[in-house]
């Protein structure tokens, strides 16, 4: 009985979901129907914030911006004709809501390089 109670108290609850979409405000469109590109890298960036009794750090938008900025520092788009595509945003929350939890946003994408 004590072991079961201890396990219930010390276990963590969590939730995770992923959203695929274009959150960029620029609407540059590129035709990728021809074999004129290659995928050169997969990049990602994460940002986290902790909450205690619903009080805590950054807004969800700012958290996304921080994760996106960390990802873009890894993109190295200055090496030729490169762009990012297939941007995926994942959000994970874990902890004991409403007492304490951590929200983590991870943004990932493919870096492509145009060959023609």
C-alpha cells in the first residue's frame, strides 16, 4: 500500500502534441516539383518555461519565437541557395498541473539546397 501511494505521488503526468503548419509571416512560394534540390540537414530548436500555480515565465508566442530563433541559428542559410521547409512545431507539457509543470516547444525543419 505504501509503495503504491509513493509511486502515485512521485509519478508525473504529461501531454504532447505536434502541429504542422507555416507560421512564417513571409509567403515566399517555391516550386519543389522538380528534382532541383536536395535535403542537406534537419535542424531543431527548443525553448522551455516552468510554471508554479499558473505563475511563470514567457507567453506561448514568445516561447515559440525563442525555439524558432534557436533553430534558425543552426540553419546556416548563407551557404548558397538554401531554404527551410517542412516546419514542425511540437509542444510538450509535463509535471503536476496546477502545482508545477514545464512547457517545452520544439520547432524542427529540413534545410534544402537548390541544385539548379
